[in-house]
C-alpha cells in the first residue's frame, strides 16, 4: 500500500516511528512533512497528505498532531478523505469496518507510543465490511469536504 503521512511539530516523533513501521511492513510512504520539531501550522502539512489520498495517489493516509483533533478536522475538509481520530484499537477497527476510513489521525500527546503503533497495525489490516455500511460511506463521499 502507498501511504501518505503528514504532521505538525507535536506529532513529528510518532510520524517518524510510524514511517519506520510502514517501511518494515513493506508499505510505500509519501511523507508530506514536517521534518523536525520546529513549530509549524498543521494545515500546511495535513491537507496535502489528505489530498493525496483523495486524488488516489496514495491508498491511505496517516496524520499526526498533539491531540490529533485539528489534524482530523483539516483532513475531513478534503472531499474524498474520511479521517478517523482513533485513540484505541477498537476505534481503529470500527473506523475501517464501518466507515472505510482512508485517513487515520493520531495524537502524540494523548496516547502512548506502543498503543499508537498497535492502532496503525489494526487500521492497516482491517478491511471495510461494505454491506449496510456502503450506502452511508457513499453519502459521506457525496458531501463537500
């Protein structure tokens, strides 16, 4: 899978950890930055990562911040991006099964690193169930970002 990454300074460490995990798992990564812990404005880095998914250049995206809230808000402004803010494995699983989330948002300041990596694994490995959920995802896709 080709996965886009985007972060602000508050999520930089987790982005680097997840980038290493993705490489280890054999995924291709498109890193939209930021590339250090100097303070930046998160929309500058999150929007391009979400747009790459929406355009089909990347299969999925993962965005990072302090809480992940602002990052999810930015990603969900992009038509075609369905970003889920997840803080446990069950939310990651359900975001894929029921919502076909194509972007994952993680908060470095609110979840431990080992849990963040578990969330990523679950999110990557969980397929969309389709069925009764398909109509709802189509409704989401029809909405403006």
